[in-house]
C-alpha cells in the first residue's frame, strides 16, 4: 500500500485542496497513516480530531480516523467546531499527543484541508513533505487504535472566560458588542461564549453552513465586514468582531465602522499586555505597520519582525518566550495567560478586557492610532520557478545600494517616505507587495520603487491574483 498526493496540496503551513479534484478520502486516509506513524515514532499514542462546517468535512474525518487507527493511533473525536477548539483539546489534555483539524479555513466552499499539531508544536514545512514521502513509499506502521468521543466545548468556553479575571466587576456590564460568525465553524461556540460574557451581545450568522450563504468568511477583506458594520451602526454598538471560516483569525471594526486591521489590534493588545509585563517581546509579521513596532517600543516592549505564516510565528514565540504575537491576516497568538495558539474567539474576549483595563473604548483606541496611507496587499501571479529567484535578485540590488532593508521574509525597505515590501508567497505562485506612508505622495514614490525593482527583474505588477 502506498499513496501519491497531488503535488499542489502539500503546502508550507497546512494541507489544502479542492474536493473531488486534488483532495479526497484516500488522501485523508494516507494523512492519518503517515501522521500516526510519525507520532508513534516520537512516543505519542493519542490524537484529537476535529472538523469545520464544510459539506465535505464529515467524509474526510471518517477516512482520516480510519488511517490513524490503522497505524495504531488512538483517536479522540471532538466533533465539529472551530480550529482553536481542536488546539485547546490538544493543549489542555495530558493524554493527547497530537491534533488534526479538518478545515478549508477561509477558502471557497469546494476546498478543504488539514491543520496539524504534533506534541504541542505546529506540524508544517518539512513535516508535511515527510508525510508525502512516507505516503509514496507506503512507509506506515500497522496497528489497530481505539476511537472515543469527547465533548470539549464547555471546558473550552470555561477556559476562555478566565480572560475576564482581574477586570473590575461591573466595568464590562455596559459594553455592547456585535459578532459575525460568517456561517463558519465558530458559530455554536460563539453562542455559548457570549451567553457567559458580561454586557450586551448581538450575533450574526452563527448557523454553520458550509456554502457560506451570507458572505465569504474572510474578515481581512473589507467587503465581508459590511453586515457587521451595519449591525454596529443600527444598534449603536461599541465595536464588532468577525471570524474566518474556522475561527482562528479575527477581524474587527470600531463603533464608527472603521476597520481595525491585524496590526492595529496587536497595538491594543500590546499596550494592555506591556502595562503588566514590561520589556516583553512582541512579534509581528513583515507585513505589519511601522506604527505597530514603534508603539510596542514606546510602551516598553521589544518589537520583533518575523516571517509571515502562523506556524512560523508560533515557532518563533516558543524560541523567544514571547507572550504575544500577531499577523496582518488576523492570526493573534496569546501565550501570557493562554496556550500560544491563534484563537479568534479568545482574541474577541481579550479585546473587551484590554479596552476595560486601558480605560478607553475600542473606538478611542482606534482613533488615537496614527493615520497611515497604505496599499492593500497586492498579489500578482509569478511563475513558480521565478518567484524566489526574483526576490533574491531584488535583495541583492537593495544590498548593493544604500537603502535600509530587512530580509527576514522577502525584502522590506524603509525610506523617509515609509516602507515597502516584496515577498514570495509560500503557498501560491504569487508575489506579495505592500507599501505604507504618511502621505499619498510618499506612497506613490514607494510604489514606484516596487515597480522599478520588479521591472529590473523582468516582472510587472500585473492582474491581481486572488487567494
């Protein structure tokens, strides 16, 4: 027995494909066998399995469990729920050595995939390639594992409620918050969570529907926040929170309907945390605003710029002992009083408590941020064979100039006008560009620099590639 995966599905941070085209039950079974074999070799014996609300998820769950048990691994089924609930099941139970969530995250309804945790660390990059190699060789252990079901949702909610500890009772009672689950996997957990929170809560689209009938569940795209913005305006709410399809990424708007982007949320969380933990290291990805890194430094923290990708950020947090990290894409990681994984429901609670402790509303906190003029994330198709080479060429030219550059992940150049970034996506054949300035004129000069560098490598910022 062996199994060959479609080469497009074994990605840098996870496994993802199109159901019936590049991904199906045979793949799920092979993932189970490979993962179980690798975990057993590392001394593990039990895996938690969860899944999101996609139509194809139960089928993949069934096949995945067949694969895990066929290679001798015991399985704990936690059922349908958000990805962070699976992370919680893995992190909080002494008898669980790994976890797999079946999820297509924020991708269209016909996609699905797998996010994995291995003995408390993210399973990605070389691990995923090894899974593919073992599949091709049929290098799997044989055995017969047991399956049990475990209900973790109530314990998970209980654990998130602990974020309220230390906030003066009564301070949050007058708070009014809107929440948009986007018909994703976070809905039922969100209903249980908000029922336990102080204040008044208004919920949208908490019914799980893998066809996403109301809007696409990606809170980093502004048009997907329209329903939430209307709710906040109609009910005069203090702020609103939205989730992606599997509940590990947060989006937010303030009481005036302004988007609070990932790096701006991190500014709020960082200010709150640094008031209690002076000198803490706070990590953000290379796409984050200079305003964030400045803000962390101003409040006595140690800002660190790191590579984009939730698995890479989590690994860097462990290495540096950082209590807080985040990405532009809305992944926020709390390790101060939590487990260090990305959990958008928990991040929503922490937004409430941060504002309460700082003594300012979310709208006031957002309003105090320096106005920056920036491009959206510009993504454009580049041949797979050229994408990393082009970035190396650009890095070489920048190094030979007197420009100030950071090459942690791609090339980020800082000038008097602000900064610009070019990096290769790890998951698609695209280059990603972004620029930020304090004025439109400055931004135009920065974008012209991006275009000049691309042109020097025989490329241009052509039609935008979708994700």
